C-alpha cells in the first residue's frame, strides 16, 4: 500500500430489520477484512431506512439489532468507527448542499428509485428520490476512497463520483474519486425467487438471517427453489445455492455436490439439508456473540455514541472546508 493511496473506507446498511446472508456476503465479510488495514467508518443509515414504510415504535429496536449484528459478525469498535447516521447531522447538511447542484432528471433515472416505486407505489416521497444524494454525502463527507457494496449499488457509486466531480469542477478540488469493492457472491438471490436479490423487503421466508436458529435455517432451506431434473446447466436458483455452499459451506461438500450435479446424480433435498447445516455451523459463533451482547444494551449504545463522536470530528472538518469553498463561512 502506497502512502498516496486513500485508506478511508465507508459503508452502511439500512436500519430496516435483521441482517441476512446477502448483507453478510455482499458487504460485512469485506468490512471485517478491510478494518485490519484501512480506516473504516461503518454506518447504520437510519435516515435511509425511513424512505420506505416503517414503524416509529420499532425503529429504535431495529437500529440496535443492526448494531448487534455488526458487532457479533466481527466489526471491532477499536479498529473501526461504528455509528448511527442520524447521530451525525453533517450527513444531511452536506446532502442539502449536494442537492443544489444535482439535476432532478438524473435522480429519476437511478434504477433503485424505479425499483422502490414498484415495491411501494403508495409511499413515493422526496426522500426516496433524493436517496442517492444522501448516499453520496454519506460517503464523501469522510472522503472515502473505497466503498464495499453489492452489485446493485454500483449506480449509486457512479452517481457519487458524478456528484464529487460536479462539486470539484464548480468549487475546487475537494472530494476524491470513490471506488466500489465488490465481494465474491456480491449478489445473493432470494431463496424462492432467483430473479430477485435476497432482500428483507421480500419477506422473511425469502432470506436467511444471520441470527436464524439452525431449525429455522433448515425450514427455510427446504423451501428454496432448485432445478427440475438432475442434468444440464444449472438454473439461477441452483447456482445461488452452490454459491452459498462455496462461500459458507465446507469445501468437501461443495466439491462433492458439484461432482454429483455434473454426473446428473445430485439429490437436491440432500444438497439443501447439507447447506442448511453448514450455514448453521458457520454462524454458530455469531449467534453466541450476539446473545452475549444482547445482555449488555448499554455497552452497545456506548459504542454507537463513541462512534458518532469520532465520526463527527471527520465530518465537521469536511463541512468547514465545503462551506468555505461555497462561500458560507464568514
């Protein structure tokens, strides 16, 4: 790593429920490795979470649950900053400034905006339209050079770079180029609809949560879609299961079932049973750690408060520079 390389990393996950395998493989697995060599800010992006339907009575619990998942998965608050987005108001401040230089038509063409409209046709709001602007502010306020994301988020990284370039051209060099880091298996698909990515919005039967019990994992996996027949090319549904087995399963199991599929002798019921057991084993330490943290909510809240303090020091410095460049500082 050269001295000139930008070591700052930012990424975040919406506070809209429990984390699942798609979150872990697409992002958190990278987080754990990146924090060993980079300066990382990992954010629970609760402002993003309220752009789609939510229950005000439950949102605090969902934020805390996401924090528990982060910590149990291996995010180390001594190495990384872990914070809640709404506790760092500079995110919104920079977002507003970016919104004044962002063409509305550009936002309307973002693929995820159209996707959310289809999912929640009765909940289309300005926050949903300006979601990419806030995401750009989330990243750029820390001047992050690297963002671990899922494949579906690449348009947002492109938008972030366009925003940075637009600001730099108008007011002077301020923000760096952002690069996306895609993990292996960055796009894990729904268990019962392989045409859609694994997502909380599709319902709990379509994904496996990191904190699911071995029994729950087994039941969900039983209902996962597979190929019809035993020969020929894998369908997307079976490719998805093999990808999970390759990443989370025992290597010998992956090789055995791959060979059986090639020979046309595979038994999908056994594949799903084995995969369920391997996933349960893989996340056994996670479940134990999470249970331990659940008994210490004040400790977890202190980690988030400390993280917000550390994040704000960086964010304030960026906002001072931004305000000076656009003429707001007296």
